[in-house]
């Protein structure tokens, strides 16, 4: 495909990792043909994840690695997502972890997901 001076914007969902369109158009001010049809510009919550956040859920995103070196916080670029995502109500998270979580999502180790399975009832009929 030929390049264009206009592009449709996409973002990557911080929580689920999926790309989604923002319905925004990007223009090159100098009218140079430098864009592909879609251009990913950064991170933002997708519509489905935003609905969960609006309903007072917190996303627990399972990762397979730990922060490197002396970091205490995992950077989104460095997280090796496993594809497992657990949603938990904010009040329930405060009870389970005995601390208020003030962010919409946290990266967790697989053992945290296993722990959550033991303390939170399943909603799949089991």
C-alpha cells in the first residue's frame, strides 16, 4: 500500500494488550506521504476494559517475569504477559490483599492468580 499524509490512529490497551482504533485521524502538517493506513501512537484502555474499570473493577494482569535490576515497578514495555487476566472488584481487592489498590491495573505473578482462584468463587458454574 502507498503511504499517505493521513492515517487512522490505533492505541494498545494497557490491560488486555489488544490494539483498538480511536476513530481519530492523524495528519502530517507538511503533507508528506509518511503514514501507513493505521498508526499506533501509544497506550489507552479499549472500550471493553474501560467498561470494567467504570464498574469499579481492577485488572490483575499475569506476567511471567519480574522487574529487572533494582526496579520495584514493572514497566509496561518490559512485562511478559501470559494472556491471563483476572478482574476483581476494588472493594474485594482491598479485603483480599488488605490494602487499597489505587490503580486500574496491576501486573501480578502466576502465584497471585493461583491464590485468587482459592479465595474468590468461580462464576463459570463450578
